[in-house]
C-alpha cells in the first residue's frame, strides 16, 4: 500500500488486496482553514486459487488414470 499526495491530490494505492481488506476507508485532511473528510467502500471478492478446468481433456484424462 502506498500513499501519494501532491498539489492537493491524495491517492491510496492498494496493489494486492484480499477479502479481509474489504471495508470503509476514510481520508481526513486537516489544516488551519478547517477539515475535509471523504470515505470509500471497498469490497474484495476472491476467486478460486486453483483452476480445476482444463483446456486439454486428453491430458486430464491421463492424469486421472495415474491418480487411480
């Protein structure tokens, strides 16, 4: 996670996220003139880590024969 701020622009970059990173993120800026607050909701849905589908049915059949 990196935070960048330049010329009044602020960004939170989250390169790799997991479902447990889901939630509400709030940015609060405060100076002598007052404060500003904004929030954003992040929902992370995971995919299956192991691909069970095959593009080569014959090879998959041979693998199943070896497993039996």
